């Protein structure tokens, strides 16, 4: 039997998941000990604690049930709030990764809660990753969520430093100070091409001012960072990044699933990554600003991701 190439496995798995805070398995654990071994800290478990794997009321129930996708909710947590919310959907069959960003200000009704608590990013502080997963699944028309990953900003800083920084073209000088934030927030990044170290990367991800579309512009900036980090990870110090990430990430991803994802991801390239923004529009209610999800356009996005778009008659004739 050909010896399994752990180095190649680790490199490819890292490229596509560590920046989304899904980390490589420890190489010193034998294959005979896989099973449901948990390799991260934390106690939540989406597959155990959610009421369903696929929502039976979803208009895409059949497609979701038959899909070979693994969907992982990625949460960037700061001071008890989810400052970044992404759903990473990996199609094992087609070898594609789709990342759906859910704006932190997305409106999600919660009975008896104030205006600020009607935002999806407020759910985590009281209801954890599972509660957030339930809300995101509902906003995305019942899309199944199999696992979660949470990461703090100090972990992002450590991982980026372990990678040697992330090259970025900064569109404008970013300057902002908030001495009342916990910890105090001081941002200064000059315009132009440069390599962001860990501290600058966190500043870039947290920066909210100056974007023409407000927080939606910030979501786009986060997606650009993810793409740039994928490329940078190709030359990363693998063992150091693994060590740093393992000590800073909480997830219910099991060792056996990590192996499955990693082995299937060996042939992936950076072009296999596609990013999406949950469709909708900005609005205000009771003095609070929200992002209101457009269900019809969200359905069209899901049809595209799950390859459910029917071929038109003109396209069919063209093929003939």
C-alpha cells in the first residue's frame, strides 16, 4: 500500500480551511484511532444539538438531502458577538468551495428582544454556535449546517504571523480609534500594496469606516482577505501554523471528518473558491440599521451553488 503523503495532505488542507479556521489534524494520531475523536476544545455539537440535519420545511429539502456537500459555519468572535459570519460549503463531488458571507447586521426576529438583539450577530452571546447555526440555516432557506468553527481575533493575529503575513492591496488609508472598545481599538493601515502582519490583518478585518456600502463593503474586504490568504498559505510554515491554530480554535469538527475533507481536497486550487454575499438590502427599523435578506434572490443563489439552475431551451438548442 502506498504510504499516505501527510505533508501534501496537510499543505492542501491548510490552504482551503485554516484561514476559515478549520485546521489540519495532528499527524501523530493513528488512523486506527479516528472514529468520532474531537480535536478541538468546546462542548457544542451541531449535529447533536440542532433539531434537524436538513430542515424538512425547506424548499430545497430534496436537493440538500441528496447533496454531497459539507457545510461549516465559520464565526469570528469579538467581545461575545460574531463580528464575522461565513458559511463554507465544500462540494466533495465537484471539488468546489463556496463561501457565503452573512452580514453581521442581518435582521433576524427574536421575540421579546430589543432592536440591537434582532441582529444575527447578537445570537451567539446567549445561544452559542448552535443557536447561530439555526438562525443562519433559516436565513438561507433551510440550508444544512454540519459543523461550526469559532475563532477569536487574537487567534487570527497569531495564525497570520505564523504564515508570514498576507499580501494585500489596501484601497485607502484606514485610520480609526475607539478607546472604549475592549480591548481599545487603534487602526492605521496605509493605502497601497503591502504585506499585513497579524496585528494589521486584525485591524483590516475589523475596520468599518470608509466603505461606500458600509458593512457590506466590509464583508467584501473580508472576502478579499480570505482569497489573498489562500494564496499566501501555499508557502506557509505548515507545522507552526498547525500548532498555533490548534490552540486557538473551537470547533465540533471530528478527526474522521477532517481526514475526509483533507484527502478529498488534495487536488483543489485557489480558483476552486467562490464567494457570495447573502442577497438583500439595507434598511432601518426602530432606530437600528439592518440588512434585510431577499428570499427570492437567496433562493437563486442557492440554486447556483447547488447547481440546480435548469438549462434554458436556447441553451439546449445551442448544445444540440
